[in-house]
C-alpha cells in the first residue's frame, strides 16, 4: 500500500476538519461553560436579637453555617452559542484556530488513517477475507493512540485558539497562527506545555478511532450482508452517521476533560486550576454534575456524522 493510505487519509481528514471547524469551535465553547464560575463567599450574615433597639449598638449573633453563594453561569445551547459568537466576534471567529486544525489533521489523522489501513491489510483473514471486529478495535486503538501522540501540540494550540474569544480582552492569548501559538507556548510555559493533556488526547483518540473506524466497517458490513442496502452512497452515509454517533457517545466525557486541561492557564507561583485529568474530572462532576461530561454533545455528534462521511 505504501504511502497511499497516509496521503488519502490525510487529505480527507483535512477537508473534513476544515468543513466542520465551526461545529468543533462551538463544542469547545460549550465544554468550557460553567468552568470559570467562581464560588463567591459571602460574609456570614448576622442576626440582631429581638430585643435590640433601633439606633442602638446592640449585640449580634453570627450564623457560621450559612452556605456560600456561588455565581451561576447561564448555560446556552449550540445555536445560541453560535449566534453569540457571530454577533459579538464576527463570522470569522467561527474559524478561529483553523490553521491549528489543518496541522492537527495533517499530523494526527494522516497517521491514524494510514496505520489503520496497514493494520487492516495485515490482519484481514486471508482465507475468508474478513476483518474481525476485535481486530478492528485493536487496530483503531493502536492507530489512534500513535496519531494523537504525534498531533498533541497542534491539538493544544487548536483548543486555546478556539476558546480565546470567550475570555475578557485583557486575558486573551491572541495567538496569530498555530506557529505563533506553539512558539509562544514553548517560550512562556516550556516545551512540556505542548504535551499538556497528552494522556487524555491519546485516550480520546484511541476511543474515537476504535469506535469510529471499527463501527463504520461493522455497520457497513452488516447493512450489506443483511440485504438492507447495496454497497453505495446510501450505505456509506448511514454507516458514517451511525459510526459518528457511537464515537461521540464514547469519547465526549474524555473530550470535555481534555479541553479543560489543555485550556487552563498555568502561571508561575499560582496553583493550576487542575492537578491532572482525574482532579479535573472530579471537580467538574462535583461542581456541575455528571452530565457536565456531556457538554457540547450536540455539536459533537453534529460534527462527527458529516466528518465521518467526508473522511471515508
């Protein structure tokens, strides 16, 4: 097969990534909703005794167990998030970080698609011509993990560039391009910042690749084998959207944590918001509930279906 699988997979991934970039940006914004709502402690209220007289000093009784008030952030759906970005930042903001998307797909998807093709050709049973589901999943896990490790720097840059517009002007990073983002991260935060959240990136990629590629092949084979449809555009689209749904359900929780860890600001002398992936997951669930791990699910699934159609 040579480099054919890598080139074809890379080109398809770049086209798919660029065409669905606005949905990915909306997903990132939704995944960060509620994260920065700080707990605003209110000084303990006091009660004046009933016998206190007006205008007098009187004694007061403290209420030490009054709960702190927490600032709440209104949650918005994908349509309202998209409209808000358009109204406040302009239509070009929907494509913020697209240079990072191109680099990410070039590194990550080119690698994973090419490796998956190699594994599929190598592990297909010669006698029956079949590629068993267990081997599909294994191939997806390996290809996705390796691809993610290669593309992590671009992934960090992409998340930060997509999220920048939600911050106050004074707090924005204002990366000019993916090259500028990577250069400044190395200078300001060290080389290791390029691999922040890499374990999450690898885990997510393994889940997405295994579920997306394996389920696409499996759905397509099942549809054709059972005579539901012949091998054509209808079968391809149906299998693609089904595979996109499976990948979205399986990967969204890891994706939320990955987005938050990659986007956090780490400053010298200031404790980071999260100590790691587990700490981020626990804080997210405690503060926002378990369904917070499925923030951005609608744009994720809206993106995964068309992405998979273009990809294959």
